[in-house]
C-alpha cells in the first residue's frame, strides 16, 4: 500500500505493509519537505501523511480550536503516535504520526484509498473489504510518557475496566473487534500521542463507530480521574474490593479526624431528621438509620443507608456512585467486605472530604426549612444538643473543627468550598 500519494516534488513516503501489525494503508497527502529520517520511519511504521479531518463532536465544556484538516505522519507536521496496534513495528511498538491538536473527536479513513477518490469510487479495498472510518476522542492529556503507556496497557489488558465501562454506556464494540460477544464491525484501540510541543502525551480512544455526546462525556469523565489514588489498578482490573489509602503517612490521623467530624454531624441528624428518615425496622425492632460509631467504616455504612432513603437528586447520585466509574466511591465501599469482587475502591482523604461536604449540603436541603432561624443557629441553641462531641479529645484530633465553624457551615455553606479540607486539618 502506498501512503502520501499526492506528495509534491520527489519525496513520496511509502508504507511498508509487510508488517502484519500495521494497517493495510493509511490514506493521506504527503508533503515535499519530509525528511529522509521521517520517510524511513514512516515506511517502517506503515503510515505517512495521514489526513485527520476535524468534526464538531467534542467533550462538553472544552473548546475546539482546530478548524481545518491536520496532517499526520512523516509527510505531516511531525510528532509521534505511540503504541497503537495499527502502526506498531517489530523494533518496539513505536509508530510515526503527528501530535493531536486541541480537538476532542476527529476522524480518519483506513484503507488504501480515501472513499470518493477516483481510484476507489466504490469505497472498497483491494481485498474486497470496505473502508472504515475511524473516530478519535482525546481521553486525557498532559501525561508523562511512562504514565501514558501504563494507562494504555491497563486499557488493553484482559479484564480491563475500560471494556466493562464501554458496555455500561452502550458501546457495543471490542478491542480489535475480535470478541464474539460484540458486533465484529465495531472495534476500538487506545493510543498514546505526543503533544505538539513534544513535552507531554495524550491518551486517545479510536473507534470504528462514533460515540455519541453522552458516551464521550461519560468516558472522558472517567479518565479525568486518572490522578486519583488507585486509578491505574482500577483501570487494569488488577485489584478488587476496597482499601484505605496507605500511601500517606498521616492515614491514621485523617481517619480519626473524619470519625470526629461525621459523628458530630450525626448529632445534627438526630435533632432534625424526620422519623421516616431516622428509623427503620429490623425483625420488628426499631433501629436508628445513622448511629454514632468509633469506626469510620461503620459510620459511612450508616450514612449510605440514610442517603438512599432521601429523594433522588444530583447530589445523592454523586455521593452514591459505585466503583464502576472509578476508584473514588464515597460510600458504597463501606457496605461490603474489603475482599469483595467489586471493582477497586481506594478510600482517601479526598473522598471523605467530599462526603463531609455532601452531608452538610444534604442537611441544608432537608432540615433548613424552619421559620425560627437558619439551621446552624437552631442547632447551636438546641437544648438537647450533644455536647460530648466537642470535648478536649475531639479538639486534639481535629482542632479546626469547632462549634462555631459547624454553625457557620450549616447556616451558609460556601458555594464553591475549594479549600474545604484545609480548613479542618
């Protein structure tokens, strides 16, 4: 197969398709100033001057700056596509291609001719196969070379959570299209792409069927968590169950701190929750939904029960998310044995901060409906308020968590508490 057929001058880059791991030919337009080195790499990698046309589909909330076609490969603008099964080489899984721009979803054609060209009006390959349109979605960016490749390896290994999540969002394809459980005409690949500045790398999802906007949003939201503790283990499916984050030296101290904070919030719950939220029956015995405990696991398990009782909302959905979309589930883990077979959850200081913040917001929604004053003031002046939550021991464990502070938060919680955790460290 010949790539870059429309190159100008005498510098035509050719794809060497003896390598069974490269595609049958990636159509493109070569440029006359391609270097000898790039031409050689292109022939080894099997791609040259691959034209990528921008589409309008992109990740919600992120602007698309590129408006015209971008040329990839030795005949293009330079840069590398790393570790794609479309263009791996025998020397070591390096193919040649360009850096991606800021676009989030782009498409290209695989085949020896672009459909609609004079040589292939029927859109058929020489072997009779139809051409495939490949769509690409940038999953994440700003990665080191090593971590980008670690993420890609986790995406393509057996048991990867990527395939499980694609099933969940309704993408009926498989890696390389060779799984009999899925539509054989729908396949995907994950590749590593060097940035235009060649200082970092992006992870790109390629598929033969376009993801819809919601699928793109859901998929990119998962990969936005790539810095979360345990994300690589979760993505690769190498670990199951849950565990506390043991990478921080202060893991014991933050767990104790959240026991103090959540138990004091339980004191607010006992004063203002309606009976329908406060109690349930087990074998005709009345039991309080959320009780005071000495262990964080038991506290969080009770909070989960209370949240499930509440009316569904965006906030309850967020707090009740399970580990099917990342290792950062706030409450689901506490209801299970650590050795459960569910996808990995790593309980961290960040997820517990999210829970404390979420509980306070739920209190405001559920209990801040009295004409006698704001919730915090009513709690502070309540005659049956539990004073033992604010003893000397609690003050030593969590010195920034005071009655004045909780009253303020209950009265008017900040709209965007960016430094929520640092206030109570």
